[in-house]
C-alpha cells in the first residue's frame, strides 16, 4: 500500500488551498448571511479548471484523476461549502454522467460549457415524494416519437436558480417501474422550464437551492442519455461517484473546523495556560484528529478505487456515511472548544457546523448509505470489491 500523493496531486491540493484562502474566505460570512450566490467565485473556479476536473482535455476539462478532485474539494470545503457543492454537483454528477454515458454529440455540445463554468449543471432526481425512495418518480417524460414531453416538479435542486442545464430523471413507462425511467438533458432556456422558490436553508446558505417545475417541456430524443429505460441505473451509478464528492466535502468541513479549533485552543488561555494544555481540550483534539484521519483514508480510498476502475459503490457509501458523521460530530466539538466565540459568526466554526448537517442528507441520507452497505454485506460482496480489486462494470 502506498499512501503518498504524487507531485501533481500535491500541487492541486496547494493551489486549491491558496484559492480558498485568498478568493473564497473574503466575504464568505456575508454571502452566507445574505444568501448571495457566489457568482464571481464560481466563475473563477471555472477559469481554474475546478468545475470539470475529471473531464478529458478534448472536451475542455482538466483531465485529472478522482483523487486530485477529492483533494481540491477538501480544501475548498474547509472555507466555503456553497462553492464546494457547486463543484461537486457539476463535476461528479453532471459532467461525469454525460462523459461516461452520453453520446459523442452530447459530450461535444455540453461538456466544454460545463467544464469551463460558462454553464453550471443541476441533477434533478428528488421530488416531493421521491427523496430516499428514488424509484417513485412522478415526473413524466412521455414518448412522442422524436421527442419527449416532460411534466413534473423537482425539489431541493442544487444550482436550481443559476444552472443552464438539468439532468432530469423522469418516468416514461410506469408499467415497467424503475426500468421505465429515463434521464434527459434539458436546457433551462427551453419553454416550460420554470424556476420555483429559493430555499432559505440552515447551511450552505449561499448555494441556490430551488424547486423546479417542468410544464410540457419538449425534449428532443437525442437528449436522452443511454438506452430507453436506463435512467434509474444512470442515477444510481452517477450518485455512487457523487457520494465521493460529498464525502470529501464532509472531510473538508471536519478538517476545517479542527484546524480552527486547534489554532484557537493554542492561543486562548484559561486557568494560567493555553486551553490546549488542559486535558479536557487536548483529548477532544486527539479524538478529532484520529477520526478525521480515518475519514480521510476512506474518502481517498474510494477515489483511488474509482481511478483504478475498480468497484467503488460500497466504498463511496462508507466514505460518505463516516465522513459526514465525523463532520457533524466534530464541528459541534469545534464550537465547544471555541466557547462563546464559537457561537458567533465571526469565528467561522458555527457556519461549518451548520454546513455539516446537509452532508448527512443530500446524495443519499446516512440511512440510505447504510442500506447500500448492508445490502453489500448481505450479498457477501463487501471485501471483494474493496480489497480484491473487482473489475468495474460501467
Ligand atoms: N449501480 C447500478 N445499478 C444499481 C445501483 C448501483 N450502484 N444501485 C441500485 N441499482 C439498480 C439495481 O440493480 C436495480 O436494478 P434491477 O432491478 O435491474 O436489478 C435498481 O437499481 C433498483 O435498485 P434497488 O432495488 O436496490 O432500489 P431501491 O428502491 O431498494 O432503492 C436506494 C435503493 C439505494 C435506496 C436508492 O433508491 C437510493 O440511492 N436512494 C437515494 C437517492 C439519492 O441519493 N438522492 C439524492 C438526490 S441527488 C442530490 O442530492 C444532488 C444534489 O443536488 C446535492
């Protein structure tokens, strides 16, 4: 086992860290307070190649591996999770989905725009009655020969107010259950795409999350991804990779809170010495460092499996489950270490604590990750894909 990063991966990590400190940190508190979408910052992320990190250079991307993407996500997420969720959805759900399963025409038409940040994408699966139970799609895409007619409502759509492209999961043939679901590329400028209300959220408050309505939207057949009925499998396969992105976001939140708590505890004195010298605080720091490192290993390993083209579905669920629980637990501890200062916005940790919560919910709740992991255990598959190197079926 080799745990070291390459020169290129270290350079990506360093560049992302500097970008987050210099470009994202200024104004992050105000953007969060006022729910201001980080338009300029996202544009700069596009210019730096952070929005199409794994997209091949021939389609305008950076052509990097998943581990580099995770390293960059971790650094951005230490500072601004409204930016890192844009990055995660655009990279691992939208770009990856189109590049892996799209036609050559779809890739050429859409990937350069998405990878450069000229367009931002959204992944439209969740519905008022289809969150964890994602097969219960009510949105319909009725087959009319050379096009589909799309109708329905999607909820909690990340980038919903700013995206130019939606990947919409919809039911074409209800009799076929999840085998009758399709995934369509929808341009938001098309007639009938209606952007609903913006959500006022607990965390990641400057990312824009909206309800979206589709009213008789005409979608050409060439905008379907994959064979007829591939939509649900597409969603599951894409989300398996998306969960690596959210796991790295959770890791960054936990690591960011830990770094703040460590620095504060070395400066703040009580009872005649730095609070880090009191065992009550030192043991908290020890637990944080240990669990964050364990989360990091799970997250990096799931990215490594993906890069090796080995099966990573269970590994990504384990990484997301553990990293998001660590993020929640240790951001609470980081606030506690800061005492009264932790409860005010100026010190950043309360924001990270609020941001941590969503990582236990989106792209599959912790309960959904436990479904995926336990089914894998019960099928006797767990250790085969993780350590034996089971070849990935794309
Ligand atoms: N790869 C390929 N196929 C898969 C798969 C995978 N990882 N997981 C499931 N499937 C296939 C199954 O093989 C099955 O197909 P067949 O019938 O042909 O065998 C089909 O999908 C249905 O699978 P299940 O019977 O396991 O389905 P289920 O109803 O029991 O649900 C579930 C499984 C894991 C709970 C799934 O519904 C799920 O992941 N739910 C959570 C959805 C989710 O993550 N939503 C997030 C919204 S997107 C978002 O948050 C983005 C954002 O903006 C931040």
